[in-house]
């Protein structure tokens, strides 16, 4: 079951572990979480016309999380677009259509608002995530690159 979250605080005890699992998933991050990471993430989760937060449930257990926001970059384009900030499905329920159901609901949310595109960023080393988004119809348009500087 996919649930649209209206009150972030009411479900934060379920969202927080999913976000922590997202950060801990794989060996993709070379930094630890900030001490106030939870407060920062709660502020980023936007509901209403400006965004959507979804929880996927199996029984009473939250097994997936996805959120998207409406963004606008006037320097690059005239129209708004949807942007997926977070996407995570618990490993024990992957390949069971949970992620696909979340994506379908995000796409419906975007289409209902007249948005013609949904964008996201996925870490290149997350081959499972790259494969998932590719199968969902997303395509590479840009490459984000990073260089770790010595002594910093």
C-alpha cells in the first residue's frame, strides 16, 4: 500500500529509519551524518502542492519512502519540473513492485500539476539504483562529477 503523507511529524518515527537506511545503504557515502541531520531532513520534506512524501507499507511496516518537490530553474528553463529527493525501498522487499508503485504515484502527482518532467540524481556506484531508474524509463541527461581534495 502506498500512503501519501500529510503530517511529516506524525510519521517521522517511521521515516527516520528509512532515511538512515538510505544513507547507510551501500558504500556510496564517504561522510557521516551531521548531528542535526534529522531536523534538516524534516525541513526538506515538503507536502501539499509544492511536494509529495510517500510511504510504502507491507502490513503495518513502512518499507519504502519516496518524495518529490516542484522545482523551477529560471536560468535553464521556463517550466517547473518534479524532482525526486529521496527514494529508498528496504532490501527485503525489493523486486516486488514497491519501488515501481512509488514511482507511478510520483509521476501521477507531477502530471496532475502539469509538470512534464521528473528528474533525480542517483549515485553512479549504486548500480542497483541506476538499473531501477533506467527500467522505470529515466535516462541520463547530465553527469555530476566530484573530486575529493587532499588535506580538506
